[in-house]
């Protein structure tokens, strides 16, 4: 069974592979802080996407 969490993580992974950092940031901004803080993988994608965006890569 695919959960919403699994689908979200897979979506972040695909966006990262496609270098679609802006989508990761947009979705990450809409997630509750508790999800970002409790899941190190999602937080890693979000934080690194923010860095890439600030470097002009997204």
C-alpha cells in the first residue's frame, strides 16, 4: 500500500533527479513543520533545494 508519505518522498526524489528544485521548495513550504523536522530525508531534499535555488540553479 502506497501512503501519502511514500508518494511525497518519491515525488521529492523525482524532482531532485529532474533538477526541479522550485517544486520541492514550493511543496516543502506547504508541509507542516512537523513533517520536515521528523523526516530527515524530506528535510534533506528541502534544505538542499533551498541551497540550489539560492545559488541560482533552480
